[in-house]
C-alpha cells in the first residue's frame, strides 16, 4: 500500500478515536495564546501551564509614560469526576517600572497580580461525540474536503471568581475582594490540522472595572510536533480598552510536555504594547479509561481498531498487487 495512504489512515483513525473522549494521548494545552479550549484535560489529569514574559508599554500623547517590566502567567488544571468537567486556577504576576516622561520625571516601581482567578469549565455540547468519521481508504481528496458538520463547534461554559488585592496598581481604584467571571468557549476542529477557538468573557462583574472581552484564535499544526497560531483579543471597559494581536508557535517535546513562544502587540499609542513570552505546559497523567457498554475499555477498543486498520491495509495491498498483475498480463 502507498506509504502516504497508510500514514493518512493511521492519523485519521487516531483522530476519530480521540473524538469520543476529553482525554487525549498527548497534552492538550491552552497555550500558545491566551484563549481557553472548549475541551477539558480529562479526568485525573493534573496539568501546569506557565509562561514568563517581557512587557513594554509607551504612551505618547499628553500624560506620557513608559512601562518596562516582566511577569509570569500561570494556570493549573485538573479533570474531576466527569470527562467534560475541569477545575482550574489562573493568574498573572507582573513587576515593572512605570516612568513618567512629562516635564517632571518620576518613577513608580510596581509589583502585583494582574489577575488571580479560580473557576470551573464544563463542556455542554460536543458535536464530535455523536458520530464517527470513517476515513476513506481510496481517496485522499475525500478525506481532505470540507465537511459542513465542522461548522458546528464544541461549546463549554465557565464560571469563576477573581480575587483582587486592595490598592492593586493594575486595577481601578477601589477594586478589591472577590468578583464573578463568566465565559463561553467554542472550538471548531477543521480538517488539515486547523483549529478555531472563540472566547466571550464578562470579567469582574459588578465592579467599576467590569469588562467584556473576546478572543479569537486560529491554530494550524503542520506536523505532529509543530504548531503556529494567530490571535486577536479585544478588551472593552471604562478602565482599559485595547485590541491586542498575538503570533507564535509551539513545539511538542513529548506527549506530556510542550514548549511555546509568542509576540504580543497592538496598533494604538495610548499606550502602545509590545511583549514577548516563552511558555511551557506539563501534565501528570493519572487518567484511566472507563469501562464502556460492552464491558471492554477504550484501550481495548483502540486495539480492535488497530487490528481492523491492519486488516484494511492488507486488503488494500492485495488489491494493488492484483491490479498490478492484471496490468502486466494485459501488457
């Protein structure tokens, strides 16, 4: 059988196997980018995502200033009880120097959490769970063509609580204590390694800094280890408004460890923003497949599919050999 067809069949088989579960054989990270996937990490999986970054801001009109600093954003995720449920804690700590460049120069050294949030995410709709897309062994084109069902996204909902410390230099005056945060996350998995994620967020609800955010992330994996992405993030509130753009990529070092990097910028000067980050994601995998209706595990089901795939490959090989002999006899 043609090696390309064999490889394609194997990849497509793995994809359809994973579509029936939140858990995947390789790490499922929200990085690179800042959007949240619709899917959880899987039950009994503990995952850590961290990214140190460098940030520069500069405001050029009146009341000019510049900011130079560094920080780290982090997340801990845990799949609890059910495959669709995930508990998480997320935050970002930043330390910088804000220099005022007006007629009277002054410096302000700052350090605090930009945000610290605890929450839970639950997958309410998974379009990939209802049916299995069987790969076409005879047509590469049929496997690559657009499928209308991919326009229906997976959908999850998130609810959490922020905690802001009093006199935080990164929040509006008077913001302190707990405040609610809610989010809707959608995810499309297109053929060819394309994934499109959308987040719609209402943050710090009920405070003077209540904001609405949207995040749109397009990711493309062009090999089993390399991925690139582009992202736009809109923020709207009375305290701060911006449109941020991110570009970068990630590398899958092993099935439980991922590295990534990204550049962040915007298009305005009130202030202009430029940032660079390096990130990593690591998981502790204690996941065990649950028993399915026929009394066998998902692992056993995978073995049966692998045997079926091998048998299909042998059938295709025999088919190719017969056609080759016919051609030789004909000639």
